[in-house]
């Protein structure tokens, strides 16, 4: 029988309100990161609404991938099903940014259509991977390969590599990163059901080390001074190619089938 009157009724109602408040607080506390990235999605939706462009939509989809990945992680899905969404966040965000910079090349409608197709295939594959992991990874890998080949062909780095100094350094780093993205897609096609071990690690290293860090290195001379409040950009030095070479050599030699000394050297190379 529900208590509705008197002091006990009031106490009962206050306890119910307190219980609901505690549960709501716990929910927000445990899902802080997911709500933060929901805010990122919301901001990019606003950008897309105010400035409707393909690159903005692609970056919005990248943020959406991060949000979905965190969501299914909180729901308890295996990490190998989550990582493909985190990969989508990085790949689509970078691809959208490169597409924006390539606007000056006046890309044809056919080129844009291929770009849209590659992004769509990746998203479809990521969705399928939640239920049918192997097939989903294979489809997403096809999307990554097409997207990487598109970037290799249409990125403005194809032109700036013929310049000198920082422009060439940035172009070399970007193009090498796209090659790593192709490699990761090929590995995903060949070993689509792998959830641990050598080939699984090779796929992740190709993306997170070979591809992503190849995107970070060329922008560091521009971004770091801005973040650190320095008055000017870091001047280009020829030794910039040393740490870029160490990065890619470390990614090549990272192999858990090799002796521990080689793996250790690869890790030291990445740290340097």
C-alpha cells in the first residue's frame, strides 16, 4: 500500500527523490567522458549547420564515431569492437581536415563522390562490426583503403612535396602516413576476424603509430609554438627528418614475433 499522507508519506517521497538524485549523479559521473564528446558532436553539428560543407560533415561523423565508441564501451562491449569506432574518429577527422585544405585544388564531383563513398563504406563496416565483427572489419577496411588512396592522389601534399623546407617535410610525412593507412586496411582485409596477437597489433600499430603520428609530426612546428605562446613558428631544420625516420623505422620493427631486443629498440625509437 502506497503511503501518501502524514509525516511518513513526506519522508517516503523525500527518500525517493534523494535516491533518484544519487542515481542521476552517479550516471553523469560515470559517463563524463561520453557527455563531453557528445558536446563535441553538438558543436560540429552547429558548424555544419552554419557552414554546410562536405569536410565539416565528415569531421562531424568523426566526432560521432568517438561518441559511439565511448558509448558501446560503457555498455560493456569487447574492446576490439570499440576500437574500430575510435579509429573512425581519428581517420575521419584527419580526412575531413585534409579535404578542407584541398579545396583550393577545385576537386571534381567524381572525386568528391569517391570520397563520400569511402567514408560511407567505413561507417557501414563499423556498424556491422558490432554484430558481425569479421564482415564489418572487412568492409571498414575497404573504406580505409579507398580513403587512403584518395588522399594519396588528391591531397595538396602531392604538390607541396616539390617545394622545399617545411612544406616538403610536411608533404613527405603526410604521404607516408597515407601509405600506413593503406597497409592497415590491407591487413584488416586479410585478417578481419583477428582480435588479439601479432596481426591485430600490426593493424593497430599501422593506424595509431604509422598513420596518426605521421599526421602529428608535420603540424608540430606550427601548432606547438601557438600552444606554448611562442612569438613565431619553429624554423625548419633538416634534422626534422631524423625523428620522422625514427618514427617509421620503429613502426616497421615493432613485431612481437621478433626477439625482445628488436621490439625494445622499436619502442625506444618511438619515444625519441
